[in-house]
C-alpha cells in the first residue's frame, strides 16, 4: 500500500512509492504552449537549420586539410558533432521549450567536451577544430565563417541577466586557448592569437595577441583570408626588445667614441 506524499515542487498531495514528485510536475518540465507555435515558421526554421549544418560540414573540409570524407567528418570530428547538436538545441530553445535544449547541451558536452549554451546564436560556416575545452556562453553572438580552436572560452563576466557575452563578427579566427570575456564586440576579419585574453572591443582587420590582448595595427587594411593563420602572429614584445637592444648598441658606440676622443686628448697633453 502506497502512502500519500506532498510534492516538493507544487505542494500538491500525490501517492507514489518510488517517485519524489508528482507526474504532473515531471510533465510540466516539457510542456509547450502549442497555440503560440507557428507551424509554417517552424518548418522554415528546420529547413534553415539543415542548410546551416550542410555549410558547417563544408567548412570542415575547407578549413581542415586532414578531412577526407563525409563519414569521417560526421563520426570523428567533435567540433562538427557539437555544432550539429547545438543547432538542434538552439532550434528547440527558440521555441521556448524548457529543459530539453539545456539537457541536449549537457549531452553535447559529455560527448564532445564542447559546451555551447542553447541560447548562443552562431552563423554559417562555423568550425571548431579539435574542440576540447571550448565554452560558448548563452548570450554569445557569432558571425559567419568563424573558426575556433581548442580551449577557447567565449564567456561572460557578470552575474546579471541580459547581454553578458561577446559578439563576434565575420571571418574571425580564434586561436587555441584564447579567452574572450564580457559583452564586447569583435570586428570582422580579426585574428586572435593563442592564449590571448580579450576584454575590450576589437576593431575590424586587427590582430590581437598577449595578456591582456593588445591590438597589432594593420594600417586599416583588410586582412586577407590567406593571412588568417593563428600560428603566424606578430610579437610586439619581441619587437620592442629588439628596438631597445638596437638603442643600447647605439648608445654604447657613442660612449666608446666619447671615451676614445677623451683618451686621445689626454695623450696629447
């Protein structure tokens, strides 16, 4: 005989031996307001989602010379698997379906080691190379043709609701281990170096390196996509040290010349 319990969620009495809450509350976790769903728009969104995923697969072939065939990409590329699951989770999230999108995100993380909040909006031709440790927050907005390497965090710096994650433009490369934090804006055709920490807005056609991230000027010239190689970045600290060494050498030569002239005058006395 089962005893009557009080549901800890809604407070209503229910009878059950093995359940800790009433069936009604469990069902409500996935309850949807069907009247608010536009079927035609939902079909359009599904078609768009399939198109996005097709472009994501094509991006893997375009950006990774190791990609050999579709079967290999679908079964062996965690970055491609992660974006596929995210597209589905984001679609369900757009329908205001509770619980399921967040659970899909959790499954995504368990399978791929990539955590993308279902609320994050990601454009076309998105590619995560290798992928382990990538985190993309809820209010992140990512443009088209963006490439992300392993260990990247696109995260927030506030506990407040609302926009708290970065907005990233088109044609951006984010190097391994880079951290982009806060509601900042990253322009188009930006290259962010490995392990850089970016906390301020970055203009288009820039290269960012270091901790904290520093912009290396490109004289406002568009960065060619052929140059977007995150392993070939300028080193402003090294350049500054070379300039200091050259100045020290010049000063030492001036001192040697001065000492030589002084010794010559002494000998003539």
